C-alpha cells in the first residue's frame, strides 16, 4: 500500500513567516540560501527528543490509514485537506504509529485554526482505553497543487501552513512530532504515504523556516489487523458484495486460536525444560514471558463468565439493531425509487 521511498529522500521547505514573531515578514528557503551566500550564518538546529536520537524509521498500522481515508471521505465540502493526531510509541530512533483520530481545523491563507479543546478531549478518551499510547505526531492529506500549470491533479505533500500546524503538535508531543502525509488523489492503484521530520533553519540565531525531511516508512500489521484486512479484501472481491459462508468466516479465527495455542505450548515446554535443568535459562526470554503473563488480568471464573455473557448480550443487541437499521434503509430506498418514478 505504501509507495516505495527513494534512496535519497526529498527535503522540503515551508514558509518561514509562520515561525516568526512578526507576521508581516515573509521569506522563502531561497532567501536563506542567499543569506548564507552573503556571509550570514545559516544553522540547522539539531533534532531533540528521545535522548537526542533522531528518528530514522517509522512504521504505521493499517488502522491509521483507514482512519485517515475515512476522515478524508467525510470532510466538509470545499475543504482542501484534513488533519488529525497520531498516537503510538517511540523507541529510540523508531516510531510506531498505532492509532489516529481526526481534529477539526480551518485554513485561510497563512492562518490556521485548530480545535485544541477537541484534540485534548479526544486524547483523554483514547488514553483511557490505551494508556500506553502517546502523541507521536500528526497526519494530513495531500493538497492539490495550485501552481501546477497543466492542472492534471498533481498534489503537494507539504504546504506553507504545515509549519504552523507542526509547531502546535510540537507542544503536544514529548518528542519531536512526525508528520504523516497520505495522498488521496488516487491517480494510481496505490495510496502513497510519506513520513517527515522537521528541522528548524535559523540565520544568526533567528528562526526562519522549517525544513521537512522525508524518512523511511513501512506498513506493519498485527495478526488481528491482517485477518481483518484479508476479510475486507475477500468481501470486496465477492460478487455483489456478498458475504462469505459462515464456515469461511470462522476459519480465520480458528487458525488464529491454533497459533495462539501452539505458542502457549512452546512457552510451557520451555519453562518445563528450564525447571528440569535441561536447557540453560535465558534472562531476556524469561522477562518477556513474565511481562506477557503480567499483562493478562487476573479474573475469577465466575466474574469472567458474567462479563462474557453481558458482552454477548450487548453484541446480540447491537446486531439486532443493525439489522433493523439496514431493513429501514432498504425500505426507504425502495420508497424513494417508487416515488421518483411517479
């Protein structure tokens, strides 16, 4: 799904006016080069964060891409692009993006309005469900290139207002934010995605511009995400969108449970051999097993049965309401077709 990156990633420059105190001063990256040629000291500030280790690799999960595409589909009429917050975790020079949510915003010229309160409320709700996730950056869809003379639908990944939005997320992240751009023009069969890190450019200690440098990006899916994507692809390939048989639907779950059982048996066999003294214990493996077991909540059997039954009843109720809604929509479509023919 992700387009391949070149060996030498592209570097972009944004309008520096968005980073200056006075909004009347506007310069381009070309002016920075001219200042350097005339003897001015041009410095690129070091990327801070993560123990001064710059980000070199970014992995994104399919759920994030689906959220971005859904947000783009539901955007307001006339909106140029959509933005949102990226959630995940950072480990040294690696960033893993696992979740995302939309954030309302408006762009007018060089001004940007961002729903800060909405962002904080959504972040608080997400952290209640996934307390280990943190804000790692922001996403945006590509903008149509207004300077394209051919008007063939070319899009640009970085806009002048990207610096201002990036500055806002720099205050929301513990480390330097990652900027993820998704090209929704669909000029090809692939959805092109790119990740950028920002490097501030200064002349004689005065900040002038933000340069966005493309970094390596890969799409990573977990076992559950892979199963869901395979089911989505399988459903879309069937005639008239028909759902596969129930037997085929349960096959993926059966395979997943069999793999889980095999891994549990492998861990149990390893522990038995360590206890018997057959093999030399590995401290790292022992810590991984302990961390995995500690992550499983300890629930009494009767409490688990009650939770399972309650969840099952809720699921059946949601399924029932969904079927009723689908039936009402079908009836409404038929009525509209009948009234339209009269």
